C-alpha cells in the first residue's frame, strides 16, 4: 500500500437527496493497493458513498478526488472514469440475452474500441481467473448466483480498472455460494488491487481488508486497521452494531 498517494481522497463530502442529508461532511482516503471495507447499518449511506466514487451520484459539497480526477468537475469524462473505476453490484446486472463471453466483451469493444478477438482473449483470461472459463458460451440464467457474481467481477476486470468498488457483492447469494465469491475477491486483494467493499461479512472484512470505515448516519464514526476495528471497537454504536451482526469481540 502506498500511503504517500491516496487514490481516493474525500474531504467534507456531502450528499443530500432532497431534504435528506445522507453524507454529512465526511473525510477519508483510500491508498493504492489498499482494501477498505465499509460497514454499517442499513440506510447509513454506504452505497451512496461508494456510488459517489464513480459518479453514479454527484456530490453536493466537499472535495472528491478519484485516481487523479476531480469528481466535482462537471466536465469530467465519465466513460474514462468508469474505465478506471470498476463496480460490482449486489444484483450482478448481467445482460440475460447475451452469453457470458458477450457480456464480458461488450464494454471493451464499445468503450475502449478493442477488437473482437482481443476482447475475447482478455475475457477468456479473466474467466479463467475466476474459475469459469468453461462457462464462456453459457447464458446468465444457466449459472448459479455465485457464478454470476464471479462473471460480473470478470466483466469488471476486462476494463482493466485501477480501483474496484463492491456493493454488498455476496448479499444476494445463498450462504453456500458466498465463499467462492469472497475467494475471488481475496485473490484480487492479494494481487494488489485497490478495493472498496461494502459488506456485511464481518469475518471477511476483518481478514481481507486493511482498514475499515464504520459508517453511522452519514458519518464515519470509527475507522482504523481492520482487526483493531472488529476486535476492539471503541464506540458504543460500533459495539452495538457488531453485536447485532452476532460478531461481538
Ligand atoms: P446503505 O447502502 O448504507 O443501506 P444508502 O446509501 O443506500 O444506505 O442510503 C442512505 C439513505 O439515503 C437512505 O435513507 C436511503 O433511503 C436514501 N437514499 C439513497 N438513494 C436515494 C435516492 N436516489 N433518492 C432518495 N433517497 C435515497
Ligand atoms: Mg446499500
């Protein structure tokens, strides 16, 4: 991890929806090669924070720099940003009428102008990486939830991103399929990918993340090295949250 160079830096970040102030002036950094897990109760602003990082949401105040881009700049090139910042959602978002391979080659061809054969070669490489090369010609409906999510991660990797954002990537999965997705994410982390992961998997956050942000009502209530935050929570709210997750230290 390169502590001299945050790849995501935010300061006094504010996001409102109408009269609802969802992010209440929060500050933080994510460093190159770092894995940050974002935890907190439903509705506390985790997805909103993550969505600000690739401009799915536009911030209302404060500063936000991502991979050298000023995200408050209205003239920002969104295609460029989203090439550099991949996102994986709870609900996979694969195109059902397209094969796995076509799902993976679509954006590289349309956005990066890669040739069909180049994009297919890259897609097969990433499918192999997530253990699904044999499913290249399958349709999403023919896959399990865990396999769909691994395909979605491979699709994101096909854009060669510098940063990967994950919004509860295992929340829609049957419990026995969670492990295979976490395994793929663990591999990416070990390879040095910069990742921000919203998750309710406390053991994974503790063991895979470098740091944890605990969000409460639009503020970072507690932040620190993953093991310390999970094993020695300081604030009452984090202690109560971990108890609710059946994860009291
Ligand atoms: P979390 O991911 O932590 O569960 P969210 O970031 O999704 O929380 O939501 C935080 C708050 O913002 C919630 O109260 C939610 O209802 C509200 N919210 C999120 N997106 C929108 C939106 N597009 N319009 C209005 N309110 C929203
Ligand atoms: Mg959410």
